[in-house]
């Protein structure tokens, strides 16, 4: 009996092949899930590159178009050094020999927020048009753009904070009353201008120039892989459809014109977005390089809503 028990105890245990296959499958699935989650995290950290394409060069300034301006540094960082740069273009007579001439809209200031590509250099033609109407213009480069702080990459959050700092600079440092400041958002910066106006109810009006109707779709169209849920991860960054449909201030909504760089599909999407904007709104579609109608449209909007 003792020998039989010893023989049974020494018999090796047989592991089921099915169990081994199941264990191996679970391990592989867990490894794939971890790899996928890691890829999603890395994508999230770099997703800004899908819609933001900053430049650190300033190839031209307003002086290249004969405009007087001041280069401004503002927005103190943790080190106490200014982290943002901007241009101040004061309203003035087109004919500088007429010293007593007062520009038509000299009491109004446009806070110009450029889109997600390039730098202030690319905005010089639009700044010149705004200035030619008789407006004061303050335009900024966000962190990561132009000569502003480049120690960190830009994002929807940092750009929104930079826009808010620019408004604070105008009010607190230049002592410009909020009711005479008009945010102007171009491209992706439309969301910055809208949210700035929502947060500061004293701002009297808003100008939106060729916004991206669906930034998440733009990001998805540049996705690095089909296995990454780009729209889900990108979320509602730079989204404007909802806020634009609920904002009650007067709005000038521009499609086409000098600031348009898209195709017919993009134009149709912008026009559809504008039709869903809350009243009061004044939407216009301009032909390319139609500078005269751009100026006429802007003057009409200002005369009807801010004079």
C-alpha cells in the first residue's frame, strides 16, 4: 500500500493545453491593450500638432506696409519675464499731414487673435485692413508662436489664457474700457474670441473670420493611425458651434475674403455654422481679395452696433 501511494504522489501533473492557450491569449490581449492605451496617451500629448502649426519666425512687421506700430511684451511668467509679445497699431489719419484729423473709430480697439498656424507675420495684411478702417489694433502671438515664450508647446488651454492676458493688458495697462474692445478671432482662434466674450460681458461685440467649423474632424483627417479614436481623444478643443449658438452679443461673421484658405466644402460648412449662430448676427460671404467690401462690411457693422 505504501509503495502504491508513493507511485501516485510522484506522478507528474498534466497541464491542459487549452488552459495554456487561454492564459497566453489573455496575456497577449492585456499587452495589446496596454500598448493601445500607451499609444492613445502619446497621441493625446501630441494631438496639438494636428491642428496647430506655429512658426517662430517674424519675416515681416506692420512697418513693411508703412504702418506705425509698437512692439509690446507683457504677461509676466514665473521668472518675472514677459512671456507674450504683441503689436500695438494706434488709429491715425491715413494722411499724417492732417494732425487734427480724428480716425472714425479711434475710440474702438480690436483685439486680434490669429489662427493656429504661422505667427503674427502672416496676419500683417489683415492688420493693415483693420487699421485702414480707422481702428486701434492689438495683435498677439501666443506662447509657442512668433517671439513669445517657446518653452512649452501651445494648446487650447494656454492660448485661451494668453487671450485673456491680452485683454487684461488692454484694460489694466492701457486703461482701455472693456466696452470699447472688440475681440476678433480668425480660424481656430474663433473659439478663443467667443469664450473671451462669454467670460467678459462688458465686451460689446465680436468678429469671427473663417472659423474651423469642426476642429475634431480636422484633427481626425490628419490621424496617424486608424486604430486611434482621434475625435474622442481630441474632444471639444477649439469647438465653437455650441457657444456661437448661445452668445447674445452682436456678431460679425465673415466667410471668404482675405482670410479664407479653403475649398468649396469648407466654405459651405462655415456658412452652415453661421446660420446656426444666435442673434444678433451679421454674416457675410466675401470674394477672395475683396478688400473694399471687407472694409465696407466692417464699417457697416460698427456703425450699426457700436456708434
